[in-house]
C-alpha cells in the first residue's frame, strides 16, 4: 500500500516537529510513503514532464497531484490550513482516495461530510495509534477484487437510473448497496 503525506509548507515553521512525528508514525506501518517531507514525491513525474515545467511551483503542485493519484490513501496535516491543503483534500476525495485529515486542534470529520474524508485530532502520544487505525481501516476498503456478474436489461436500467440520480457510476452504486447492507 502507498500513502501520500503532505502538510502546509507555510506551517513548517510552526509545526515541523509534528510533521516529523507523523512521518515516523506512517513509516512504522510498513507502507510505502511518498511525501514532500521525504523529498521523494517528484519521482511520480517522468523526466520529460519535469523538463516541461519551467516554474518550480507548478512542478511542485503537479508532482503533488500525481502523487495523490498514484497513492492508495492520503494523510494531510490540516493544523495550519490554507487553500492548497483544501485543494489537495478535495483532489484526493474526487479521486476516491481515503484521506485522513490530522489536526492538533480539531476533528475535521465533524466538518467534512464525505465518504472518503476522515479526521482525527492528535497529539504526540496518540499519533502512532491514529495512523495504525487509519491504515488498518483503509486496508480493508481498498478495491483489490474484481467480480463480474450478469444482470437483466431491467436490472441494468435500474442501476443506471439510480446511479445517475445519485451522481455516481454504476459500480459505486452497487458497492454502496453492499456497504449499506453490511452495516445493517
């Protein structure tokens, strides 16, 4: 499993110590970690793409975007929030990547109502367990199995209609039906 971790660049002067705790906690879970903190996030770009972007800021944000797309899940420290962090959360959720929003001050899952966005308030003492719980949870939810089935034309029309009305694709609609059934 691959996890992408990021945090506010402007927040580094205030929260670098916490960012380091988070990186260490993620590394303890034996996942592959991609992060600007480790300076390995630009590896997601091909050399020809790196040459294409003359502006280092554009290169940086393109590497972050690509890293989010390649990762199985994303962890973001949102203690020092800004527009870039909000964009990265939205980008990850739009790509159907589970996102853990970590904050020293508040639990963002109470603010953001999205299936893929989770939040947690953390401290130096709780960060390891918070990260372990997130990795365990998403490990169970990453789509790794393929299942084909036959449906009647009437069933297909129903699934198409319901998925359109809920603004999701047919596969997502069927997965949501299964998840709802499992919760009952």
